[in-house]
C-alpha cells in the first residue's frame, strides 16, 4: 500500500506543476499581444512612427536608445507635460 501522506504530496506537487504550466501557456498570447502597449510605464514614450524616439525595451528596434530632450517628454520630465514634441523623422 502507498503511504497516504506521500501520495497526497505527490499529487499536490503534480497539480501545482500542471497549474503553473497552464498559467504560462495562457499568458503567452497576452504577452505577445500587449508587448507594445504597456500602459503602466508612463515615463517611457513609445513612438509608433518608428525609430528616432526613446523606445521601451520592448520596442521593435530594441533597448539602449538614448533619451534626448528633443524627443517627446514624459509628464514627469523637468520641462513639464506641456513641452512641445521634438522634430519628427522625415
């Protein structure tokens, strides 16, 4: 006969693993769908018109782009939220 305690632990462990697997698989499409529209990062403007503006780490051109004052400013910038936008790419 199996020991009741060990059997319960094994079943609980397997159930937890399956549950975490299901959560991972369910989260994948959400992450891929919303990867460019994180609303909770207000200090990193994401410019949909292309490179040349400060980009989030999730942008198509990748992280590491410098932030300069001629780019669109966040509401928390020293110049304030009403600063004009920088020159557009032509």
